[in-house]
């Protein structure tokens, strides 16, 4: 990199740090850190990818003795009651503001949860009272807040903000938020499962230049769902690039605080974390 390119990069870094600072002032709130003591265990974050089905069906012994974190619509599945996650995380605003989605998710979650479970949601969800009233009916679910504010800029500034839970690497995917929340829980090793992220194999453009996506989740009973994307191809690829970059920022922070993230997802496209096979 030439001296001029280095200067431009430095200016961009300072600019991003300043922008993130103002984002934090506007969007982030003071939160109470998770303080419950936990035995010397490991945590497994369970994503939505189709590969998770094999883990839950054929390799579930790996989960024995470990605490679990589930996401999104996992509470609507039979696996939810079977594996009884200690943690659950939601990030998409639609879960809190769209009534049909609220009914589908939270009614199932409240009805099924018969163990202590910690539900992590972004502070922006505080303004939606309906879902909170639904969750309050359960004596088992504890709500915890996190700041999903995107933080970019210099490494020193970013890590300062991450440590104080003021924000996180741009959370393009719910698993970015899961891992950042998990890094502030009392676990030294965090396993990542169901994180296929093989999106590049699942998008295509038809003869009318319309971008299509073949989406698959471990809980889809009808198989892969074909969706017409609302984005242009370059927009979709840019969004994916942000997600993959965020994982590298998560990994750098995990090393900084001396914690370990291990990706056990077979065929995962995420290239940031150590991979191991449990086959």
C-alpha cells in the first residue's frame, strides 16, 4: 500500500470512528451486564442453517453438558423443548413490530418454556410493548437487552466500545449478535453450529435480471424456499461481504479477550473462526 493509500485508509478509519461515536450517542443505552454465575461449561450457538438438522438428529451427544443458545423461529420447533436452550436471541425488528410474527413466535415460546431461559433482545425493541406483555406471562423467561449499534473505525476504539457493550461489528446476520453477546457471558469456549452461510450458492439471476434466492433453514418442513429478492445482485453481495467481514472483527475481539470461537458447521462459508469436525 502506497503512502497516499495509507493516508486515505487512516482518514477513513478516523471518519468511521467518529460516525460510530455519534451512532452510540444516539442509539445505545446503558444496559445491565449478565451477572448470573455459571458452572465451568461451554456454550453452543445454534444458527438456522440446514446443516443443524443433522447435528440435532444424529450428533446431539456433542451437546451433552453444554449450554445452548437458539435464535429466531427455533421456539416453534420440537427441538426447542427437547434441547431446552439456556439462552435465546432475537434481532430482526419484525419479531417485535409485526403482529403475525409476534403471535407465531412468542405464543409458542411462552407456552413451551418450562425452564429458566434468558432472552436477549436489542434495546430498540423496548418501544414495542406488545411482545413484552406476551413474554411477561411466562415465569421462566428473563429479558436481557443488548446494543446492536454498528461500531466501525480503529481497532482500539472498536474494542473499547465492544468491551463496554456499547455496540458490535455491523450485525448483518443474527449470529454476529449472538457471538458478541456470548463473548460477554462467562464461557471461555463458544461453539458455532448451523452457520452454513452458503448464500453464494443459493442466489441466481433469471432471464429477466431478477435476483432469486433459494433459502433453507433447519426447521423448514417444506424444503428450500425460493424467494424473489428485493435487492440488486451487487447490493446482495455487498450485504454478504459486510457479514463475513463482521465475523473477522468478532474473531479479532475474541482473541483480544482470550476467548475461543470454534465453528463446527460442516461446509460453512465463514472463514474467520477455527473449524473442527465432530463427525
